[in-house]
């Protein structure tokens, strides 16, 4: 049987995201001698009026797939979806986005679901029900379908993480390139836990907090951090830090400092997925680090300025116009 060949196949979660906005929410900060924690708070024992309620599809696997497909790459998606209403919504959207579903339908588990609680500072707390996302097993997949130039991994847990390791091993044997955008939960488990994915990795994109979990020492300068992460296996490493400068090192060990634009932020959900996947798209299309970074920032900025992780992902033509009109400062060296 002849199977479709893909530019990239994403591996990760799928959810329905419910965004809840109310003007009764408050933020508080608690401090100890050694730490500080921030909390979203609601009045106890009251009924709160929701001012705005939005439902969107989400999850790192499908967010990344939508980003890559809109940029014009032939894209597949591997994940596990419940045979329920929310699963059908996710599958319908994959079809609408021209993404082939290469994963598994579950009769026994529900599709993943998240409730996104917004604070007055536009920061958010997410309540997540993982559902079918955590039980994807390698024996449920048909690896013969995975004819692709790239795999893009986002965060998977439990059985699904082990399956992602199997796919990483399959990629290494077949000479397929890989990209990885982990989350804090995975990085907290340390470099040894992620070794099977990191050791043959082409691109690693993570934020500053995630990076710290993979570093043995915390007193490193930026260059040392990038070099240490690169020594774990990835050819390219990028560390983001919200509105602060991002830093990267390419496969030729050239270092970069990237300055995001100052933009109004409406909602942060999905911005990391759009950054990592758009960077990968730029590498696939041109092989140029700086061009790929510009695409990543432009698409993540678009997501940050709108509600919903997928709603305002841009096409390649839109991204090229955006990066020509709004120049992001990128400097060699760190």
C-alpha cells in the first residue's frame, strides 16, 4: 500500500479549551523567606457571573499541526481522541485544517478538556483533564503510515510519553529529523528522563524555566546554558522568556539574541506552540535560522493578541508580510 508522505507529523495532545472570563477574579501574592507564589483567587461561597465564555480546540499536538499546515506544509497528527462530541469537534477541525489524523480513537476514554481561568493581569491558570491523551500506546499505531521528513514532539505523559520515545527511536533509525517543545512537567523530570528524545534531536525549543530543570548548575551564563543544552544532543537550541529577550544557538554554534516586539497581550495560551512550530516551518522552508526566528515571533505575537490557540495563526504569505513590516531585532552573540 502506498502511504502519503508528509513534510512533518506532530505528536502531542488534543483538547477542547473553555476560556472563562469574570470581573470578580483577583490575584494575590504570598511570600516566604525563600520564595514567592502568585495565585488567582475567587470569592468563596458565591455564584460568579461569567462575562465572557469561549470554546476553542487546543492541545500542543493539534495547535502545532494547525500552525504548520497553514504555513503550507503537508502535515499529519498523532494523538489519541475519545469517541465523543469533543473528539468529533477536534477531528472535524483537523480535516478543515487539511491535517491527516494518524492517531487512535478511544471508546473507553474521554477527549482531553481544559478550563482556562483568566486573571486581571491577563495571566492564566489552566485546569486540565488529560483523558485519552495519556494512554496512547505504540502497538495501537501503524508505523508504516509515518512517511515524513520531520516529527515535531510536544508534551506527552504516562503511556503516551513512552510512545513518543518509540517514535523518536523510529525516527533515528529512519533518518527522520525531529523537533521538541517540552513542558515544565517533563523538564522537571530531568535530562536522563528525556534522554531518548534529546540524544538524536535536531531542534529543541523551551522556555527559561524549563531550561533550568535540564541544567546541572544554576549559575551559568546564557552562553553556557545554550552550550550545555546543545551537548545533550540537539543541533539547534532556543530559550524563550516571555517578553524578555530569547536566545539561540544554531547547528554551526552561532549564538543569537532575539528581542521580541512590545505588543499588547490578550491571551497567552498556545503562543509557545505557535513559536516552536513556526520556527520549524521556517527551517523546513529555507534552512535559515534568522528567517525561522522571525516567522516564530510573528506567529506567536499573532496568537498572543487574540483569544484561542489556533484562531489567528497566519499563512506563510501573511507571515512574510508581517516580518517585512515589523522588524524584530536579532543580534549575533549573547
